[in-house]
């Protein structure tokens, strides 16, 4: 016997999407709070020279992330193919 799966209404689909987005946002906020607490702890005990290098590292990670995610999908595959070819040499 086949059991029929009832198709969701647009309202149910939207409610499911909103719940998933809320859960994802909550998880990201918790992660951000934990990372901030760890950075404050590191900043309290680390020497100034380490912190200046660490700040540059964190900013470069952020800028690199933004640059990589701003590449359109149509450019991503050829760009990665060339990058892999150059690194293989």
C-alpha cells in the first residue's frame, strides 16, 4: 500500500523556513558570543606585539572570506581550475 504524503501549504513552508532561519541565527549568535569571550580572554593575557599580529590575521581572514564568497558561481569553476593548475606546477 502506498501512503500519500500531503503537500505542504505555502504558509507551512514559510513557517518551516522561518524556524530554520531562526535556529541558524541563534546558533551563529551563540558562536559569536563564545568567540568574543575567547578573544577578550586572549587580549587580557597576551602581549601587545601578539595582539597586533593577531588583529591583522583576523582582519585578513574576514576580508578573504568576503572576497571568496563574492565570486559569482559562473567564475568560480574556471578560477579554481586555474588556481589548482598553478599550485600543481
